[in-house]
C-alpha cells in the first residue's frame, strides 16, 4: 500500500493542495458523482479528469474502466488515450508555430508555395497557411478513406495530399468556416516538407521531449501499449495503439488531423506551458508572442472565432461550458476527449474518456460543459 501511494506521488510532481490554491475541494468532488452517473448510464466506460491552475495539478482522478471488451482493465491516471482531433492544436498547429519561430514559414504564405499541386491562377483568392489553421480554406470536412484505399491500395500521405489538392472547393478561402480534417492533414505534410521530418518526429524533438511529455506519441510502441485505452471494436478486432480516425489510420497513423496518443498529465504540461508564456520549468518552448498569436482569434478572420490552432468562440465552443470566458480556448476529440484553457484565471480542464469503446456512443459535449462548470465554479 505504501509503495502504491509513493508511485502515485511520483506521478504528480506538480500536485498541490486544492485548498491552498483557493479551490473548494468539496465542490470539485461533485465531479465524482457526474462521471460515475455517465458510466452507470453506459455513456462512457471510464475517464480521467484533471483540473489545473498554471503549472499545478489541483484535481486528478481516474474513473471506471479503460477496457471492457473480453476482459476488464481499470482506468488509471496514467492511462494513454487516442486524443483524436486534439492532435490538431497539440501536434500540428504547434509544429507550424515552431517553424514560424525558426523563420521557415509564415502564416501569410500561399499553400502552393509548399505544395504545387494546390494550383492557383491570378483570378483565384490565394489559399494561405492561416486559412488551413483556422478551417477557412474552403475544403470539405473529410474524405472517404475507402475511395483512397480503393485507388491506391496502400495509400501514403502524398497520395492523400494530391487527392485533397484536386478537390472542388465550394467556398473561397476566408469566405466561411467549415471544420476540416483535410486542412490539418495538409499542414502535417507541410511540416514534413519544410523540416525533412515527419510530423511525429518533428513534434517530439521540437516540443514534446522538451516538455517531458514522455507518453505522447504517434504510433505508440513498447511498454506504453499496456497503458492504452483501446477504442472501437471492429469485426471482432480490438485496436490498441492504432489510431481510430479512418484517414489517419489509412496512411499509417501519422497525420495532421489525428493520431496522437497522450495522457492527462502530459496535456497538463502543454497547457501549463501556454499559461506560463511559453516556458516549462526553466525551458523556453515558445516565445510569449507566439503563445498569444497561437491562442488568439486570427485578426483577418475575427468573425469566425478561431485562433490559428484552437477553438475560441464558434459553434464548437459549447464544450467550454458556461463559465469559461471568451478569450479562453480549447478543443475536443471524437474519441471522447476535451481540453479547455483560460489564460485569465490560468485554470484548465482536461477530460479524457474512451466513449468509442467498445462501440461508438452518443456525443458527450454536454458532459465536457458540466465538468468545466464545476471546475470554474469551485474557485473561491
């Protein structure tokens, strides 16, 4: 028992007493009832909830099971999740911003400058990097992975990029907001073209390793597999460590739209870094100016409510709940994941669940909102 306690203590290097940080502990514990009710209703098999302030963990608990198919595995606070679309800000957009800092790219650059297949004429409205980052490129939301597989049998990223490039765009760049996985797939490819490394390697070397996010991986292997919460059972097969997103899966698991696996504590390090003006401990990960630009609604596209990487104030923002103010930012993932961060109060809420295991369930956006409300209202 003593050993178990010691191990948990080691896992929480930044944990602190919630009371000392002006949080109402009793109010935070209402989260227990809410999550356990969701589990009993069958809406989720389990979850990990983390509430933090700055670089401190205020609340961290695991609930239910991370696996229920064929055998039961209890959820633990160090469970690794397929975080789905949270890949977009954590890996893809942050990599683009790192390249901006390195002087390798600017958001005003035309996409065709890096990928000539995105042809333009003098009559076209230029498609720029910031359009991809803010989902205003005019691209469709998705692409049928079965068509890709049928055409290329074993498709690679470059095949998918060429298909996206020739898709008919219904809207001009900057004309409307359409949430698109395709734009972020293109961004992931641009990271590879500029850096000479795939998105996985570049993000790990430039960002994740510096943040000591040791459990954050694309295509995870080795001992980490034992801690992964599996996703949807398909034809009797249970994927563990295989990305749930069909397009990302079809090109090998490394994609700009999805494919990243992570833990609540690793994501807390990323959130804490943003709230600390780009610093983690004594290491500078990003400039404070980069952090502000990364997390603020893009000036040329204010009416659409997106920063170059995060949701700020769109129809997708209800996951933040009713108390996170405008100016906070966050993202969700299809597998049942959510993160929301407030730079003013420096409070952030992370909810990681496996709602697609062992089969897909209804949306849990309402749950994200309720947990956020409890967390914010617990501040004295």
